[in-house]
């Protein structure tokens, strides 16, 4: 039986696809357009999601959180110079890396200790961190939808229940 956190991760990938599909329907300048909002541009939101997802994969793969986090600014700067098609490819390459890692996990409930300079020590489970990645992405995809509307364009619905409907109609 598939662990629920793996199903949630599949939703995360699906929702990112929906966002990219919507963004590619619009002119390229919308992706880069400066806007007074939660983030200064949609491209910066996408860079933030990618960098965060990357940090968490590196951490759950065994790297020290603070070391991975320290390299985040450089990765974010690289992401912000990329065109949307390049960013999309990077997102889905990262998703493939996540799936390869998660597919080899025998115990999604295994304990993980997270230690950071800014928050201290946390004992949690691998499944909790996967859920965190999904929740974080959901929050920021909501930012993107709001920003698109602010720019005069319809957003995209990425509700979990829509994913379930689509998933179940394909089976």
C-alpha cells in the first residue's frame, strides 16, 4: 500500500504542472513582471519553491540542514536568471529525484532529527517533512494565483480535491 505522504507528493508534482501550464499560456513578461505583492515577481516565487524543495530533499537524503541552507541564496540567484521553460525542467528533474529517493524508503515513519541554528532541534518523521514540502508548495502556489489575478489574469485551481478527481478519472 502506498503511504499517504507519497500520494501527497504526487499531488505536489501535479499542482506544479498546473501552475507551469498556466504560466506558459501567458506572455513571458508576466513571469518576470515586478509587482507589489508577497513576492516581487512570480519568477521569484517559483525560485523560492524550487530552492526550498531542493533544501528538503538534500536534508532528508542525509546532508546537514544548515550546510544545505547556506547554499540556498546562490541557487536562488541562479534560478531567478532562468526562463520559465528552464525552470520547469529543473522542477521536474527535482521531482524525479524526490520520487527516486522516496520510492526506496521502506519506512516513511522513520525518525529524523532536524537541527538548525535558527530553530534548534526537532525530532520528527520523514512523512512529516514530505507533508511540509507539499504544504509549503501549496501555500506559495496560492500566492501565484493571487499575483496572477492582481495582474489581471485568471489563476489556476490546484485544489487537492481536483487532483483526486483527475487522478481517479485516469485510473
